[in-house]
């Protein structure tokens, strides 16, 4: 079976370097928020050209603490997309604020800036922009709207570490950028991990406080925080993997390019826009008879996946917001048509050839 992602293959490729680095942590006797976490924070801040990185337990906490640091709370509204992983809106709800879902652009699958304008009310305090599948959202327009209305922009760049937009890295454009190091992400740990980046010293200090029980000084607690520390073992693994990030992203891009060349006569492949980058965390096509295609590919031993089959405004968890079918037509149409194909840096050319041939055969017969 060709998997969606093969982490084992990647691990074997990096095993010696990672093992060395892990042993180093074991010998150090320091396991949480030590020098490796600090080094990783500097490394990610450098990579994204931001001033501060703050290591956290996961990407969901990155979103939650970003919102909390900006003072978002009950009574506030936060605009976002319903075509994303649940964590984006979950973090908003956990602060007590109300997620306000707006529809997406049918070509980028990212939040539609024109619809943001229409959704702004006096209670709107922030926008969480998601760079879905690794594709940069329309940041220039969104930042303009936000500035005009005095609204903060948080970037959910959990799928987009390394993505570029007009010469800037995703995560560095808004007030705070959020990353996840979940194993399958562009930069994946051997467990959970996350990070926020920012250029704002006060936000940096506030998030450092919030990740450690609202404390800046041991046993002195100035706010209600959480435990969201990043541990040294994960940081050690991630520091090794950072050496390969750009190489791996280049592999993703060239696999994506080949899919697009070969599959665009048959299916809607991702639109490409100059100056607005894509790191292809996922490679998704749009097709008519998705269930048929998935079944056919499964019989050919090819994995596929759907990100995401039920948009957030129609999830039971958000039923209290009273959205209904038809409220976000583009989101609903795309979520019924989208199909993710296997893509990962260590995928072989033969594997991709086999996948492309199978899809081509499907269309020649059907
Ligand atoms: C993975 C992901 C998250 C959450 O990250 P975790 O580390 O799993 O908590 C948030 N938003 C998006 C878009 C993601 O893909």
C-alpha cells in the first residue's frame, strides 16, 4: 500500500543524527524548556525572520495562547474559516469568544477577504487566517482590512512552515504566527510540539508567562495560564530535522509539480499564483465522483484522504452557533469534492508514476 505519508522512511534516513541528538538530551538531565528548546525557538524565529519564537506543547495551544495574549475573551468575535482542522475554531471557543465563519475562495481554499469585510462587527477582535495545505492566504488584503478596523491577525501556519508570501515567511506577517510539530506536519516531532512566533516583545513575554502557569518568576503567578511547555527531546529531534526542512519542502514542491503536469487534463489541480507560495503539506485535487475514485485507488493499494469531509460550521461541536447547510456554499462544495493524494519528501518517483498511471487509467475507462 502506498501511504499518505511514510514517517518511518524519513526516520531511517535521519536516524543516526537523531539518535546522537537524543542521547545528548538523556545525558544532560534537563528535559523541559532547556537549551535545546531555546535553540529551536531561535532557529524558527530566524527561519521565519521574526524576533521571538516560543516553544509550546502543540499547535492547538499555540492558537489558544496567541488569542489569550491578545486579550480575546467572552463577548469577542473572531473571524475564521470553516474549511480547516477543528483546532482553529476550537481555540477560539476555548477562550469564550465566538467563532465567526466566513466562506473560502474557490481557487485557493483559503478565507475570502471580501467576505471578511462583510462579517466585521463592533465585537470583532481578531481574524485567524489559515494557510491551508501549505498555501499562503491573501495576506496583503487581509492585513489592510484588519488595520483599517483595528483587528489583530493571527496566522494558523500549522500546515505552512516554510511557505513564502511576497518574500516573507508564513507566520511572520500577522501579529502572531502559530506552528504545529505534529509528526505529519512539514516539520514533525516524535510526538507533539508547537511554537508561536512574533516580533512583539510584550506578546512574547505574555505567551512565555501563559505557557508556564501564568508565571514569570517561580511560584509567583500573575495570570491564569496553562501547562504548555515543549520538551527537550522533541526540540532535539526538531533541531536535526530543521537541517533538512528546505530540502524536504523542495521535494514536496517537485512532487506536486509532477502531479499537476500529469493530472491537470483529468482533474482540477491546485491553482498556482506567482509570489504566493505553497509548500504542499497536502496535495489535493477536486473531482466529481470522489467515493468511487477513493474505492478504485484503494483497490490499487493507493491511500487517499479527505481534509476535511465535514466543514466546521456543520460539526455538532459548533451547533450552538446555529449555522446550517447552505450558509457557506463554497466551503460545502469543496469539502464534497476535495481529495488528497499521497505526498511526502521520501516518496519515490516509481510510486508517483504508479499513482498517476492509476488515476489516468480511471479516467480512460470511466
Ligand atoms: C495540525 C493543525 C493544528 C493543530 O496542531 P496540533 O499540534 O495538532 O495541536 C491547527 N490548525 C491546523 C490548520 C492544523 O493543520
